[in-house]
C-alpha cells in the first residue's frame, strides 16, 4: 500500500504501436452472389491516378465496408464508381494531387470535396438522384475511416461529415403503366414464346430418344450430337475436331444452326450449332423472359421477387398455388395464395392464371434445374454456351441476354413508352385500384401506403379516375346548389294546366290539383314530392321539412306562401343573433340567402299586404317540435 504522498498508476499504459503501413496495389473485394445475380471480383486500383494516396485511403475503407456489410455487387460497384469519379476530378482540378490525404490540413480535402459535389449535378439530367448518391458514398467511406483509431482524419473533413448533404437529393421519374393494348400485346407474345419453347423442347426430347450414343463412336449425326449435350457436355468444345468444315455440313446440321434465326458465319458455326442443340434441352434466357412477363401480369408482384422463386417457394393446391415471396429491399417474406381460374384453356386476351404459368415453367425447366444441381433449385434456370464451347447452367439475370427491352425489340412488338417490365406491375396495381375503388390498405398489401402514394398513385389511369371522381363530386354539389326551389308568380299559377308547363315543372295534373287545394303545403313552401326527399330515404316522408325547404329542389313556392316566408325570416333572426357567424352560416346560410333572394323579388306592396294578413288572421309559423330543439342549439 503506498504511503502518504506516494502515487501509483491504477492502470497499465498500453505500448506504443506504430500505425500499419499503407497497402500497395489494387484493393479487391469478392461480391457475393444472390438468387438472380452471380458474384464476382471487383477491384479499385489507385496506381493510374495522380492522387493515388487518397484513392488508396478510400479504397481501404471500401474493402472494410464490403466486409462489414456483405453488400451486393451492385452496391459495391456504386461505391467504386464514386471513388473513380472523385479521383478523376481531383487529377484534373487539384493543384497537388500527389499530396492529398485525409490526415493533413493542407491541401484542404474538404474544400475539394465540396467543389466536386457542386459541379457534379451538371453531368447528369436535371433532377437526377445520382449526384447525391455518389457524394453520399464518398462521405460514407470517410465516415467509416473517421471511426478508426489507427488513422488520422483532419478536423475540416470531420466537420464535413456532420453537415447537411452536399447535393440535394433529386427525384426519379416515375414509370407510367402500360396501356391495355400494350399489355395484351405483351401477354400474347409471351404465350407464343411459351408454346414455341414447349414445342422446341418436345422436339429435343424426341431427337434424344433416337440417338445412338457417343458421336465419336456412332457418327456425328444430329441426334448423337444432342446426346453429347445431355450426357457429356464437357466434350462440347471438341465438336471442332469431330465435324468437317462448315460448307461440308449435312442439311440437318445446317438447319439446326438456323434454329436461332441469326446469320450463320463459318468461323462461329460450331458455337452456333452448340447453342442451338442446348436450346433443344434447356430454356434460354430470352425464353424465361416470357414467363417473367406472364407472372408479373398474373400476380402484380415485383419482377425480382418472381425470378428469385425456388422449388421450395411454390406449393400447388387444389384451388391454385401458394407462393413464398421474398422482398430483399423491404426485408420481408410474404405468403400469397393465387386461385386457379375455372377455365383450363388460357385465353391470351383474358386474365393470366398464375398456377398454370408456374406449372408450365416447372415442366420446361426441370432438366436445367437437375443439371444445375443447386438446392433449393431456382425456377428461373437457363443454359448458355460460351464462345469457348463450354455449357453453363445459371440463374436468370435481367441484364444481358435477359433484358426485357431486347426481348420486345427482337419480336418486333410496338410498345409505347419506356421498355421496363416494372410498368407491368404498375398496370396490375392500377387495375386493382380500379377494382377495389381506391382502398389503400388493400392496394398496399405488399408494401407500405407511403410507397403506394410515392410510386404507384401517379399513373395516367389513376389520374384520370381521380379527376373523374372530383368532377362528379363537384357536379353533385353544384347541382345541389343550383337546383333550388321553383318559384311561381301569379300568371304562372294560372297556366299550370298547360301541357308544356306540366312537362317543364315535372308535375302531373293530380299534383297540380293537390297544390291548389293546399294538400302539399309543408309549412313554409309547397312540395311536389314529399316522399322522395334528397334528405330522407326514398319512400319516407321528408323529415327536415320545413327547415330545409328553401334548399330543396322539390319545393314549389307559390304567391300564397309569402306570409310563411316572412314568418320564417323573423324566426331566423333569433339564431342569427345567438350563434357565431361561422356556425350560423354553416347551418342556415344557404336558406337565408335563398330567402333574401325571394323576398327581393316581391314588391313593397305585396310584403305590406302579407304583413297585414298575418296580423289580421293571427298566422303562426307551423314548425314541428323537433325544429325548436334544433333552433335552440
């Protein structure tokens, strides 16, 4: 125990460790594969740049980011693009690119980053979100470096990290849905491709049964060559040793090369033959595009969800098919049941049956999935023959040979707008919105309501439907506001028996007699149809008379109603003085306005005569008991 005045360390000071030396050479990451895209190697090489030191620091954090997050190839490629763009700009605009580093205060790297971000939007279309994404990628890598304890990051650069985004995030241009005609065209072409694929595979199966065996022992006939593709695909590159020169090929082989519908070249004829033979046994990428179109049209789900389906994700039932759909971006797994249509034969102009499409997809791709040997087996499996002659089984990739736009153009289809299969999903969403009459909770069953408002509610059809709904609502209220009571003067009441007057007023002779006899007097005005009031259920006596008679289209105001109108005007004075102006206007504003317009058409002599009649006869306003309760609110 130390004595008084003596001090001892309560902790052991760690040894001083020199920082690790800077890495030299390209930085390489291995991008993981997923259900739709293969993995691969991505590299960032600082050596071609004058600012190689700064690029190396960013590349080191890029490697760390890849290890920490396990991001996909597309994300890692975006970060690499940001590094390359930033480094290219620094080489052109920085005074001393060789001396740039995040650790030193000079040169000011933070100022250079701001200058780069300021000019970056000029390289893209107006409103593009890409500049903001690239600048945020650079800031993310710097932020990752600033969290490390074995490196130094300058204060100016650190202040750059806590500030607002360097570039305002743009907005993507929303895709519009396909027109109804375009959708029919796509579905019709997709079904034609499916039938052609099934016929081609059936031809291949029949040809394979007729094969004698190994073409090196039984001769290079078409069936024997197909046998090699099915049972000994590793020997496909040796076809060049087995076959003569292209001009000497027999007619069946020449016809097989023409199967792909492309120009035959002697120097690539063997590769074209191998590709054609493989297409007799396995689907091609463009063949699977047809199933992709049909499934999106049938389910309305995202294309990437459907192309990622495996055999374990589908379960056929008596009533249809049950799917397990994985949405990677939302990190959600959902289960959907799709009912089978009553009709077995599919009509290309009608709805698409999900269960039927999946059964046919499962059948045509069975041999390809068996050859791939992956568990769980992906439904979208296709075959490709490389130019080296090697046969490769792989999952469907929407890029390259599986591009939707190429599929449309190869078939000579005329489709308006951008060629993007996501428009088909929007088309289904719009049809669902029309069917469900805009119930957002049902429309956003595979995403959030905010996503629907942001990405799916901007289509042309929904805009038109919304405009029509608004127009109908405006027309309804406008008609209600304009279709007020009918006012008749003395000359008009004398000609009520005229047929033209009856037709214009919508009255019958019996109703005219009832009006003259006072049988349709509702207290303030007369009514031509007390049992079809716009305020009460049809068939029941109007429950709001006479309080709303001055706003009702069924009301008929005769000259004899003037005393009741004056009494009603006196009665409205009490609530006008008692209620706040907004409350009075909401409850009685329209009635008071109509009443003032009616009284303004009467002469002072008529009004004085009506006042004398009220005084002489002791007239009182006949209101139901409930009316006094409403007035006193």
